[in-house]
C-alpha cells in the first residue's frame, strides 16, 4: 500500500514512516506546506497514494507559548493547512489520518478532576486558554464534515526514550511541575492502531489516548525508581505556573470508551507507563 506522509521530518512522523516501511509499505514524504494548495495537489497527483497520514502542524518551539506571538503562522498551518490537505484528499477520494490534539478541554463541574469522568468526542471544547488549543478546537468543527477523515486526538505523547518531544523528557527539565492527572498517549501502544485504522479507512473523531489519567508526580516518581534515583523535582500550583507562561495549559481526562470498543487491549496509562520505563531503562543501558 502507498502512503503519503506529511510532517515526516518531525518526531511522530518519523516514527510512523519507519513503522510503515518495516511493514513493507511504500512511503512518500510530502514536501509541500499544508497551506500550499497547488503543491499539495501536485504531490497527491504525483505519488497517487492509497492513504495520507498528516503529522504536520505548528505546536511551537519550545512550547505552545510560541503560538501566542505567531498567530497568523499558527492559523496558516493548523487551520488553513489542515483543511486544505483534507479537502485536496477528498477531491481525490483518499482517506486521511490526521493527528490532532485533545488539549481542547479543561476539568469542569461535569468532568471534575479525579472523578474518572472523561470528555467524550462529542463534548464541546471548553478550553480556550491558549491560541494553539483555540485554533485546534475551531478546525475540528470544520473537519467533521469530511467523510474521508480520521481525526486522532493525541495528548502529551510519551515514547520509550528521552526524545526532547516526549512528555517525560519535557517535564524532567522543568524547574517546577504541577501535580495534576491528565490523559496521555503512549506511542508504543497507540501508533500501530493509527496505521491499522488508516488501512481500514476508519473515519470520524477519536480520543487517541490510553485509558485513565496519571499525574506529573506519578511519572517523575517512576522515573526516579527506574532511571535515576538521584533525580528530584519541585511542585508548584496552577496559579504559580500561570505567572511564568504566556498561555494557559489544558488539563483533562478524555473518555476512551469508543477507542476501546475498537481496540480493547489498549492498557490503562498507569499500567502502560511502567512498561515505558522498563523499556527505557533497557534502551538507555544499550546506549552506554
């Protein structure tokens, strides 16, 4: 099967490409910016893919605060670009798997912290604390009208190594962390299902996270247990955090009932994260 991947030079895109090639698929990497309609159309016509996977988009470097000062660039990539890619694929009758975000909600009265009541796919986004999340919530409302699209809501992605983009690596380097439970996505568990859904042409909107929620402290405690016993960290409150950030941060738990109906063996995040650190320990020892 032929795949055209956008964002192939990025972290998740690179992993996806390696997985596809390992499975024997033919893979092409899109070079066009998503908002460049003519170039996107030419690449689709040139490669004639069976499926398109989109891992591209502006998340900001070093973090989403970048989007607050680069709103036009963020709109161009995350809104206009994503819609353009899906529309071009629609015109050519090609299925698109799009990696989106679940950072469009925050705990509220109906979904309180520690309750286990997660936001379902149909819930209206209620977090507009960052421009990045605001644009992601807006574009979802448009994309749901395309029957050729699978939109996967990824959250705080975690890998089995200390890649700089992994959530674990990010919080390891924070001076202070908040201690709040969140839904997260362990890539080892989830990316194979993304490829499987792409092949099957699954469509719609999906909370693409491990079941359950886990806190920053729980993750860092496991890091100390498995990787570095000398590591220490300091907590601070959301109010204190807000003083050092340009934009707010989404904290939520997403409901995974729909996902588990399709893939019932996806492990709970608290179970999965232990496996992450066990594999990470082995990987780090191999690198010595």
